[in-house]
C-alpha cells in the first residue's frame, strides 16, 4: 500500500499538490505527505493570475477565502482584456470573460451576432462581464458567502505570499511534514524506481511516490530519469520575460478586474492589479527583439499607463517553451514547471498545476501494481491538455491582422500552425466552435472560450447552415437578457477595492 509520498520543491505547485493530497487522504489510513524545499531557492513567483477553478481548489483543501485575501494580497479576476492584438490601433481591444455567453448552447449566438449586430464586440453583446470589468466592479457583494459568485471569478495574487500561505496551512491544518533542505542524491531500487532522496542535513527520505515540483530544473523527471522536453518554440516563439512591480499613485487607486494583455512589436505586456501594487511584465521572443528593446517597450508602457518614468530594474527570466515527453515515469510524476511551460498568456500554468494535482489526488494508486495504469492515463490526459493549451494560445496570434514586424508576420503564417488548429480554422470558416470540436469531459478551454477569442480577433464565419425561423428571436432575447443583467449588476455590485477592503476588515460569510 502507498504510505509515503515525497514532494520535492515548494512554491505554488508543491504546496497546492501537498494540500490536495493531504486534505483528501491523510485521514484514510496513515498516508504521510512530506515536502522537501530548498531554503535557498526562491520560487519564480510571477504566476499572479488564476482561473475560477482555483476557488474549488482552495475550498477543497480547507482554506478560508477571507484569510486568502488578507495574506496573499489577492484581488478578483474576471477574465482577460486583449489590447492591440488585432490591428495594433488605439481602439483595438476585446475581452475573454470568465462567464459563458448568455444563452450559450441554446442558440447559435455567433451566427446571430454576425447577422444582427456585427459592429458590437461579440463578448460585449453576449456577456455582462466585460462591462463589469470596464467599470471596475467586483464579481460579488459583501453578503455573498466565501467562494460563491454573482459573476464567475478567479484571482490575482502575490505568488510569493501565496506559497507561504499554502505552506502555513499545510503544516498547521493538514499534517504535511516539512523538510527545509537540499537534495544531494537519489537512491534507486534495482527495478529503476526511486527509493529515497538523500538530503544534506536530514539523511535519506524514503517514499513510494515522488512528485517533482522543482521548477525548470526538473530534478527528478528531467535530470534523473532523462525524460526530454518536447520543444514548442517553432509554434509559440516567446522565450523571455521582464517583470516589475509598479506602485499605485494613491492607496485608493482602482484595482483592475481583469488581466490586461497589450501586444507589442515582438510579444505582449501583462498588467495585473493587486491591492498593493500592479504586477507588470513583458513576454517576448528573443529571436525578434533584444533585451534592451524589450525593456524600453516595457518602460514606455508603464510611463503611458501610470505616468511613472522611474521604475526598478526589471527581473529577467528565460524559459524554453515545451512540455515533457511524459509526465509520470515509474514512481515519479512532475507537476508545475518541471512538467513544462509554454508562456504566461491566459494563465494556463497554474491551471495545469491544479489539474495535475487533482488527478494525482483523485486517482492516487493504492499499490505499485496500480501505479503504471494510473501513470499511463495521466500521461495521455496531460499530453492532450498541453497540446490544447498550445492550440488555444496560438489562436490569439494566428488571427492577428498585424504585419508591422517579422514577429507578427511569422505568427500569422498558416504553415506554422499546429495541424489540429489548421483543421479547426477550416471548419470554423463555416460554423462557430462547438462542443463537437472538443469531446473530452474535462477540456482545458471550453468552446465558448474559442468563440470569445475567434470573434474578438475579428474572425468572421461564412455560416453554411440556414438559421431556424425562431433563432433570430431567441438570440435577440439572450442579447437583451445580457444587457439587462449588465444594468442590474452595475447597479448592485461594489467596486473591486471596496469589496476587498471589506473582506480584509470583516471577512466573508462562510458557506
């Protein structure tokens, strides 16, 4: 029977994984979860956006949402706004909100939008949430309980504080054993399984399952087992980032309700609003722009959006976009950056961590004999998920009308698209993305997300199917319903900062 799980590496990936497994299994028969974390290796700490799935994850491990807001400098996130991705002009923007379109699945909304209201941005017509973001509204009221929502939401957070918050919860509430130490060696069984990890000060730590959360060094899966990274830079070119923290001009300055992604000459700039500061960074392709040029674009953006011309030197990051050939090998599974990384667009990295940790937790093999079966399923599931992340991210670039740099010209070259995405775009020339295009029970991105990006980027379908006679009236009803919800919510929801201040002072009601 599985009795000892050893996780190597902390940060968001390690502590989320430890928390989920311990919360689910520690009372079911003496399973011990041990996490080894080097006291000298700081987490990368720039993954500051989550999906709505994080609410379920935090609730599952028993975290108070009010405490989370207080200790992680957290704010609400209701989606993403993309600026200058279509043609690069000043009025070029669209939203990818977290709520489904009003009437989604009941009527062909894209066909009727295109027929009736083609000059209104798709997301603005079918959803109330872009308007909440534009007005800086929170997604719930002060009387809404923890984790409940009026409008679907995820979070913006301070990644460094988040890791410390999770560590405290895991140690104090969930019985996770913490070993602050360096791994200096790996002992193996004759069959190749890992037997124990040798630490500098705590000796050998044995286990039956080892989880690699060591970041890009991938100490166990990559270095020890030699599982290679499948490179993806031929599809998605970004391989560098500059990150900086930008203070607000005043304590009561509005907090953005969305992540803003603003396209640049050879990449894009993220802008994330936290209660105490903004997190801003430039993701770019080093083959198309120098570090100095990228920093100049970042500084120009910050000056334009805040008036600040003096900022600290940005933190420089390098990454190789790709994912492992497999993620679970023998009795070792990689979660987080050790399994792969593509780029920060759409905040998929933390979401893949959540999915990975949840699948390990839910399918935890009882015996070594069962482990290979679980591993094969895990590898198949996450190969598929990484491929869908790449398709979805590439969609943002592939549809751009920008031709002002080699970066954008290459990104829009049809020959450089993944074959599956090319096939889907061929289908979508005559119909909207639908459930028939994505047949897994747990898809990474739902068809609605593809609709938001596709039509936000200016794509138009030449619909081959004639609409049903009642379809125009049905769609118009849902368009009006979205408008009514917009008016109602704008009148009833507080702004982001007001609700966050209330949570910090008084907390939210527990469900």
